[in-house]
């Protein structure tokens, strides 16, 4: 099963936190982090049941960035889908597809769940590589925080009993690929005003696709040859 850290950003109700700890115990997750949570007291431990040890060992941080330390792939969750081709920050991936794509992932994964009332802020979504959305009724699309966490953890847990997928590219390889993409933007004199947004879009696209090592090597070959050719034979840095 993939190595997943559950991160709760600004949870407002300790009962939800306790319920999530119980679900984590149900599905063999034990790494719980919280960012500026509500007070965690007796109600949380009552809801946690046999997952109380997860609450006891949980870590609290003052920012999402601190909680993400050591994680490579960051999956954000939200009940809201922003329609339109330019809104790549909220292109949804259902839980079962997400679970299937990361079941053999070798790096630490963060599953980030937002506040009960307003979810994750846009800048927090921008920090995520993948956007996981649970399909639900258009008239009432927002699930309870612990229910949403339970559905996603159930899908991740279920991947333990399936056939392994091809090995995905690791953190070092993906960072090299992002560097080659930026070399390519340099080589074609891509407009500076659009460069940061385009590089972010590429990162999110590759985060959603979870490229295999074979796909990574193929893409790197294309980027390397293209950048080298455009620079008149000079190897990309």
C-alpha cells in the first residue's frame, strides 16, 4: 500500500478529527498531521475508538508547507469543481482512479483535506499536484469531512489486493523532467509573462498522470533532443 500522510487543514470540529483517526486505523494508515486545528479533546478520543493512538501520535503545524515536509506527491480534495479548460487547478480525479494510479508509488504521498465549511484555499490547492473529487449529487455535493476521508482511504486500501502497476517515475526523475521542460521554454524564447503559469500547468498535468519510468525516459528523450537542437547542439543544463 502507498505511504500516505493524512493532513487536515483547519478542522473545526474535534469529532470529525476523531472519526478520521478511527477510519485511519480501519484502513492501516497511521500518519496524521493537522494544520491549525481546533482543540482536540475528549470528544475526539471518544470518536476515535481504537484509533486513539493515531490521535496521540498526530503532529500539529502552523502551515501546510510545514506539514508537507517529506512528501512528494500532494493530493488535494474539494467538493467543488471549477469548469473550463483553463482551470487546471481543479481538474478532478475520482478516488478510485487516484488510488489505482498511486498504488505502487515509492514516495511519500500527502492527502490534504480542507476545512469543513470552505475547504482548501486557492493557494493551498495550487500547492497540490492532484485534485481528488468524490462524485456526488449536484444539489448537495459537499460530504462530511470524515466521510470524504473514509471513501478515499477505502479506495487506497483496496489497491493492496490488485496486480502491481508499472513502476512510476520517482521524485528525482520528475524534478529533472521539470527542469528539462524549463530548458525547452528557454530554448524557444517562451514569453516570460506566461512562463511561470505554463510551468505550473505542466507540473499539475504530470502530477495527475503519474508517469511510469518508461514514460519518463521517453519524455526526457524528446525534451533533451528538442532543447539541444534549438540551442544549436548545446546540451541542456
